[in-house]
C-alpha cells in the first residue's frame, strides 16, 4: 500500500478502499489475516484508532470478520460480494459520465475495443 493520502477523504476511508482493492486484486485472499492494527498504524504512522475504524467499516460491510484473540480475516465470499457491488457502483456512478464523454468525442465501441486490444498486446 502506498503511503500517499488524499486530503479529500478521511484516511480511515482511504485505508478501507485500499484494503478492498487488495481483496479484488487477490493480494488478500479469502481467509487471509489482515495486518494487525498496530502493524498498519506503525507502518503508515497512523493513529491506531484510524486503522480500527477502517477495519470496523470492513466488518460492517460483511467483508471481514473478527476472530477473538486471532485478529481480522477476509470472509469467504468477500471478493464475489465486492465484484458485484463494485460493478453496480461502476454502472450507476462512473459509466454514465464515461458514456457521455465517449459520445462527445464521437468514439464507437469497435474503435474502443481495438484500442484496448492494442494496449493489451503492447
């Protein structure tokens, strides 16, 4: 995880979003332990309460579970749940703006797919 924090959102939220990205990218697999609150706080020079708040938000969303005396673990099904919710969020929040921009620029689907395929090759 990068140490660069954005001033436009609370740090606990950014830490939560970075943990979500790690689950989506399979850096953290289902059943894996999250780094301890103390470890994350020390590594990123954060208040442990900030890290705990981030982890609690993940628990509240049903992505992580607390195991008494053991720590926090990625729940089974967390990645699948995230993919579903992130797709919905993309289609509702990001896609309309992207579609509008695509139309503004006069691009078509075939052109965009060709461009994407070229980038994948190179």
